[in-house]
């Protein structure tokens, strides 16, 4: 058998490989399944020992209560706007900055790159007070722009795109475009963006999930009764002398379902983009 035939031959995992995959898959799905089971039960049943491991009959009732009490419709819409805007802005700006640090020559490039990376070492709690003072001065409290604008660019995104473009984008391709008279903006639009598409897809997915699940800054800038995100809205379900744990789980399930739907719809494209980038690299 030739080397080419051996290279193209499909290889199947053994029984231990499939057993390990089943165990890891079950472990990954267990939190989601348990959330659904708890959302279909009652608080009294959840407090019993052992806890329930089968679905109850209160799922629709608890979902309705969580949807109404947490203003979940508005929260889902706001979170979609916030996460989509943050992901889009982070991908676009990080690609521009990553291209500049990877392929352009300018003064203090290394110093500026170290400064960008250094911001990743600063705890976000240190910037909360001055950031909130700035938001209050602009009268943006309880407005979505107070959550969107401070997170439109991330140091991780800039470093991630720089590292990808260093190896994936040939310098000769940029020089050929310059010889043909292409401007910097045209080089980015017609060369950098197509080459960086796999990395942009991965960065967009990670940023969208992080923005969707962000709690620390939104709980300070937004209120549960004004313009809440999902994580802020869920705090309203935990109030009271005895919080209803089943309703809280139902709200958490409502806040998780859009992410699962988005991954089911776009997951193949994202994984395909990752594999495309791996093959090109």
C-alpha cells in the first residue's frame, strides 16, 4: 500500500476511545439536563434527599413564571443586541489592530503591543469605579451603550488576531497589493478579512458567549426593571425570603437555550472555519 493510500485511509477508534467519548459527552451534558430536570420540579422536591433525577410536570408553569417575573423577553432582546454588538466590534477592531501589529511597521510597535498585553494583567475590578463615574457623567446608566462601548475591543482579541495573521498572511501578498495600488483599507477588506475569516469566526464565537454570560459589569450599569440583560434579569428571580429554586432554574434554562440554538445553527460553519484555518496553517 502506498503512502498516499495510507494517508487517505479512514481510521476508526477502538472501544476504549468510544467509551471515553461517551463519558465526556455525558459529563458535558449533565449540567444542562439537570437544569431542565430542576426546572420541571418544585422547590420542595429539590430539597429532598436524594434529589430528583427524572423530569417533573411543572416545566411549562415554571418557564411561564420565570418569563413574566424576570422580564425575560426584554432581557433576551437586550442581551442579543449587547452580545452581537460586542462580538462584531471586537472581531472587526481586533482584526484591524492585529493586522497592524503583525504586518505593518511603525514606531513603538513593540512597546504598544506590550502595553496592550499588559492590560490583560489588570483586574477588571480596578476599573469599575472610574468607569462607572464616566458612565454616570455621560448619563448612560441603565442604558445598553454603557455595557457595549467599554467592551468593543479586547486585548485578548488583538493578541489572538496578531498571532494568527503572523503565520496565515504572507507578507508577499500585501506587497503585491501595494504594487497594484491598493490602499490600506482595501488591503484589509480584500486580503486580511478573507485570510483571517477562520480566526474571526472563533473570536466572534468566544466573545459572543462571554458577552452573553457577563454579569459583573452589567449588574452595576443596568437594573432589573429598566434595560436588563439575561444575567441581570435572573437576579430578580432569587429575591424573596425563600427563593423558588425551580423557577430560578427555569430562568437559567431560558437564558441558555438561545446559545444552544445559535451553536446548532452556526456550529458547523464555525467548526468548518476552524478546520479551514488549521489546513491553511
